[in-house]
C-alpha cells in the first residue's frame, strides 16, 4: 500500500500526527497546570499544615511532624460532632430545596407553556443581585421589627412587646436562608432533565392505561432522578461548609462546621487543626461525589 | 548613630543608591546644575505609596488623624479592617504587610514576639510627652516602645432600662434566664475571662485547665440565653437598635450609638469589675514608609484627635490634655480618675500565656 502512495504523502501524515501529538498536551496543559497550581499545591500546603510540617512563624521552636491534630479530631472531638450537625443541616436544606424546586421545574418543563424560558429567567433573577445582599435582606424580613413580625402586629396575632424572636439568629434562619439562596441551583438541573424527557414515553404510558400520577411515578420521576441527584449535590456540597450565612443570621445555634474552620484560621490561629478540618471536609465531599457519580450516573443529566 | 541616620539608611537601599548615582551623574553631565540632582535626590528618597493601616472599623475617619493629612495632603491612608488581634495576626501571617496595626494592650507581647512589628522611635513623636505615662509604659516590651497608646475604654454591660430590671449589676446579667433570647455576648475568648471573674477564679487571665473547664461549663450551660455572638460592632448595634437585643457585652461607643438612636440605655460596670483596655498603634516591621508611620501615630496622639475621639466615640484618649465637651461623658469615662483603668477599679487587659487553650475552649462553647 505504501508503494502506491505518491511520494511525500508519508512525511505529511507523520508531520500531521506529530502536530496532533503536540495538540493534546497543548490543550490539556493549561487546565492541568491550573489544577496543579491552584488546587494540588494549595492542598499539599494545607496537608503540610495539618501535620505541622509547616507552621506559623509566630510559633517558633521545634515542630516535629505529628498526627496529633488528626487524632484529636477523629477521636470524638467537638469539631467532629459539629461536622455531623452541619451534615444534618445541609441534608435538610438540600432535601427541602429539591422538594420545593421539583414542582417548579416540572411545571416549566412539561406544562407546555411558551414562556418557560422567560419564567426560568424570573426564577434565577435573584442571582443578578449580590449573595450578601440577599442574605442581609432576610434580616429585614425576619427581625423583631421585620416584615413578618410587623404583619403579626398588624393582624393582632402578636403584641409589639412580644415579637416572634426565634425567626432570626437561629438554626431555623440559617436553613431558611440557605434554602432560599440555593433553590434556583436546584431547579436548573431538574428542569434540564425533565425538559429533555421523551414525551412519547408519557403518551405510551397513557395509552397503556396509566393514570397521570402513575405515569409520573413510574416514568417521569425515575427518568429525572439523575437531575435530582445532581441538584441535591449542587446544594449539599457548598452548604455543608457554609460560613457566611451562619455568621450573618446564625446566632447561638446556627454555628456550622465552616464557621469552625474560619475561626480556627482567623481567631484561634490554630492552622494545624483548621487544616485537618478543611481536608476532612474535602475528603468527605469527594467521596460522596464519587459515590453518587458512580452509582447514579449523573452524566445522564448532561446527556438528557 | 542618630535616629535620622537610621531612617535614612533604611530608606536607601543599594538599588536606590545606584539610581541616585546615575541620576546625579546624568544630571551633572547634561545640565551641570546641582539643583536638578538635588530634586532627583529628594524625589528618590521620599517615601512613596499610601500608608497601609490595619485597623478596626470606625477608626478610618479622617478626624482621627487630621494633622497627618495636613502634613501629607491628598495621601489618605489605605485601611484594611481587623475584627480581633488574632484576626490581625492571621492576616499578617498570610502575607499582609501593614505599616501600622492596632492591637490592644493585652497583645503587646504577642505582637512584639511575632516578628511582624518593630519598636517606634519616640523622638519622632512630638505628642508623646502629653500621653499618660502609665499607658506609655504599658506599650513597652523589653524596654522598647512597641505600642503608642491611643484609645482606651471598658468592656462592660449595656442594657435597655425600659425592658431590663437587673437583680444585680453584675456579669450575671449576661447569663440572666429572664432575658433569654435578648442577650449578646462578644464572640471572643474574653468571655472566658468574664466567666472567670463571675465564678471568682483567682486569676481569670491565667486559668488552669480545670478552671477553664469550669468557665467553659458555665458558658455552655447558659449559651441558650444568647441571641447573638457578635464580632462586628455594627451587627450588634443594628440588632440592639432593632429590638432583637436588650442586654449586650459592649464598649462605650455602643452606648453612645444607642443613646443617639433614642433608646433608653445604661452602660454599667459590673460589680466584679469591668475589663479595661488601651489601643496600641504599632509599626510594621518592614515598613517602607517609617516617616509617614511616625507622622500618622503623632497625629493620632494629638489633643485634637483625642478630643474628637472622646466626643464622638465616648472612648478615652491617652493624651491627658484631651477632654470631652460633655461633663456627663467626662464623668462616665472617669477621665479625672488617673487610676480608672487599674485595679481595683477595673481589670486591665493583659497577656494570656495559654491563649490557645482559651481559644479552643471558646470555640467549643460556640460549637456545643
């Protein structure tokens, strides 16, 4: 075959292959470099702090490498209990978000309305304002003289001397604000998975005698599960390490694992323990993501 | 070697000297005029860039360093804010290099030993002679003047007189079950010191592990009465003004702010003794602007700045010539009492040797 090729073709192919060989590392180089510089190296530094291989200059003296901070943390510390408390809060928030966002996404995707993308835009409109502003707005709503209490005073259900004070600076406030902030993130992946649903399956279910509820339960819901799982993770991962919202509306019971990490770095100057807590969180989130991705095939969300 | 020479040497690095030589040589060749070279020398030896100040929110207002702006018009310092001394140390450990930072007296030793600050040259601070000698001494560490005292005041209790009927003027007000959900604690390990005083621990600043456990247990058991742990004074003031809080661990400025909002409030020193403090301006170790830094601290030390601070923030000022306009304020700040900050009138903020254990215990109180 090579004998039939005109002279000069083989070198051209070789040159093209060489170019292709260079293209792959060229394309991958930037993201890989980014990953190394802004993820792997910082994580390694945090890892070094966690075993005291690196330490703050304000603590001079001998610093042998030690796993003490890891042992203290995993040995049933208050920090570990706080982690599970934060996981519980995040699970509730994520579940709540999915429950609230699913009907909205369902309506937008399957109701056949022509204005679904306009409505979708309305849904994500709060994202056009700053995160901080949206959280602070809840202080105005939930405060002792806020919108909710003023309404209760107006209706006579509560006296101005006795407002509902548990609304703000509480665990309830943290979960409410987090749910509000993350709902659009949840609605989007569910909308995508429902919007790409093959409508003929619903018609077939109907032809075979399924009621609307049965069609939803046996067809729509199972097919939208990858979107639901992705949505759940979208909320769970950032909220389990959240610290801004609890700092602003948390009070005495809304203190979360993320606040603990921030305090260790900023207030206690205990970067060793802070690094342990940060790496543990990273590890748990990575494992959870891998498990969900492996068994529930989140990739289907993109594939539709 | 004179102090002026010290500064000159610090400012002129080898690179600067080479530039000077080049400019001077070039100017000589081109114009032969000594004045040109002199101007170049002035330009290159002048400190450049805005003064970087790591300070507490509220202290960025120009009235507090007016003479500095007069000396360097158009060179308003650039402020970064700290929420506590630990927060400042964390920022500096992470690479922030301020020219000026303001820890309080209990942290003089921590900062001096941290390697992030250097002593001042007292001869370059003309107003130093008017500062309270006791406070000036409190800013020294190993015989060197690391801190120049400025603002001072108390950690005490602020409460609404129309809502709260105290059984006793004591730190117990911060633990009072009758006002559960209306109380604010400061988000700082000093709460353990307060608990120590309340429990009658012999030295609340150097509690043993067993004593710290007792203090922690007390705070944990009363945590449910707390509405807010405040780290930002503004947050606390907003919550207090909105009626979410009736009792708070507070500073004198909070009392003034709430009075100005028309609330019926009292600011009281508990019978166990308030905690007193003195703000210390410190100079960053490798500051490239030592002259500006000295001018800034001198401006803060002036009678003019001190009077403004007292009138507007209700904090005392180390300048003994500064006096507030209001006699009420004069009395409330005990400005005529030379021992206002000292035992037994108040417990002055001091070095805590096992600060890390205090910090750990305080975190555990919040996490519980």
